[in-house]
C-alpha cells in the first residue's frame, strides 16, 4: 500500500518510533536513557481533533552472561485524542488509549567487533475500559547483526547494523529490512542514521546538548465497543490507527552528571487518524494539516 510505503520511508529517513514499536534500538550506549518521562500537551488548533501524549520508559541494569548480554526495558504510553464537532457521534468527546510495553534485547558477541542481536517487543494496547482480549496484545521483533569499526582515536568509532524487523506500521504487520549506521566522534558528535532510528546530537559541554531528530508516532488500537456506524451498509467499527511523521530538535540540559531535562519542538510532515471496519477498510479519515508539537521531559542517564 502507498500509505505503508510512506510510513516505512519515514522511519528510514526520520527514525525514532513511538507507539507500537518500543525499546531504544540502535542508540549509542552513551545516548541511551535509563529512565525518561515525556509530556506532549494538546495544541488546540485543530477543528477535527487534538492530540496529547505521555511517554515513559524504565531501563534496568544489563545482565552479563559471558558472551551474552541482556537489556530489559519497561514502558508505558498514554495517548489522548479530543474530538471536535465534526467527529462521528459514536466516538466519545475524548478517546484515551494506553500502551504497556516490554522489550528484551539479547546481544551475543561473536568477537570483539561482531555481535548477533535479537530484540523482542511485546505490548498491550487499548483503552482498557472493557475486558482485555487477544486482539489487544501485539508483539514485534528485530533480528540483526552489528559490526563495530574502531579508529586510532578511542573516542571515535562507527557501527553498522543490518537485519530484518517484524513491525506493526500504520495498522499492518510487515517484515522490513533494518539498516543503521551509528557513530561517536570525539565525544562531541553522536549519530544514528537509518531504520528504525535517526538522530544527530552535538554536545556543547557536560551541561548542554542539542539533537536534530525524526519522530514517527504510530499506534493501532481496537475500539472495544462494537458499534454500528450509520452508513448505507451499516458497517461495524473495529479499530483506530494514528500516524504522525515529524521532524524537529531537542535541547537537553543536565542538572548533574546523570539527571537532565528536555525540551523538544517538532513539526508534523504527515498526520492521519483513521477509523477502520472489520475488513480493515477506512470508515472515517481525519486528515490533519501540518502543525507543531512541543514536548517537555525529564531523563536519567548514568552512562553518558
């Protein structure tokens, strides 16, 4: 589908994924936050709907087993969509969805510079107002190899990762190639370019850093109440799909060596919210004009 091609291309060009795909993948260890809490408030400038998000993640200390290292992460996302007067009557004034997720990254080191990695990402997504069903449970995964390239400067190195991912994108499960190049240059510049994460960060000093990034916020959830839409064929509603592709910048200020605050400004290049029937056909399409989002947050990173 053309829509899926747009989403996949957006991931390759822009990177960081929220919603269905969880866990920090293809992020340098020095850039991986052990804990973060981000809040994106409603903008209140859309006649169709306004969007609000809270995202949190907690990473645990890695487990080292000879050549095998395990990374465990727990996360939760809150998505809120407030509808305007033009929305369908069967929808509540505010639809609230939750994504409870877990990610396990297993890294097996073949040699000093080669490793084989498996990422498993189960998640439970829905409004949880009624009984949870099997349809609310999803699982994504990525299998990839990683090669590190060292330089004469110990603070400069590059990493190439490649493999396959089973991801939920724009409401559909797809198998996609995974390619990513990461690097650290003299502890001043760090970057990741490719799928599924892209960013470039510049460290001014120990207190200030600026990151240019892409953001793909994509989630799919079942609508628990099986209502019938007043259309000629009286079709049943099955699920909602929300997709936003944005670019922007993030400023980080570190209060001390490990604790920092974040301010992020992004601008959506593509945004769509859909209601689909049991045949995955679109019943309602809330196309939205491009707009700005502002997020604030707190983070903990003892590795930087």
